[in-house]
C-alpha cells in the first residue's frame, strides 16, 4: 500500500496513523508516478483537484483553465489528499468510506 500525500497535511497524518504498514510518498519531493496520476485522473476526474486549497486560490485564472494533469504535475499540492494505492485500486481522501474499505 502506498499513500501519496504531504508530510504536513493533517488528513495524511491521520491516514498514516491508521495505516502504519503503508509506504508514505511525499508528493512535493517524490512526485506521483505518471501511470498512477493518470489512473487517478481517469477514476476521480475533477474531484482530484482540491479547489478549496490555498494553492488553488493563489493561481491565476488562466492557470486554473489548464489541463488537470499538467496542473498537478506543476503544483502537486493541488491534489486532494491522500491518494492511496492498494493492489492496483485507488482511494481518494480519508473519509469514513475509504477508512471502512481499507480497514474493514
């Protein structure tokens, strides 16, 4: 299991605490592998971008209109977090549904 997120994100910390065996991948320093990012974009679409983030609010209007995958490559902090990959299956955020799916 791999958890993609930011080390200073409270939601990512909660998820890591509940998933101690997961490998943490800091998206600012390590990035997200292109195949994983493309699969996540295909599965979650516009939900993959956190439009409530400070990073999003600080973008120019022209930047916000760019392709989502390019935008996430340039600004990884725009991704909703965490993105969790387990056995080829992707989960986005740390909601009760995701928690139940991963912990039973």
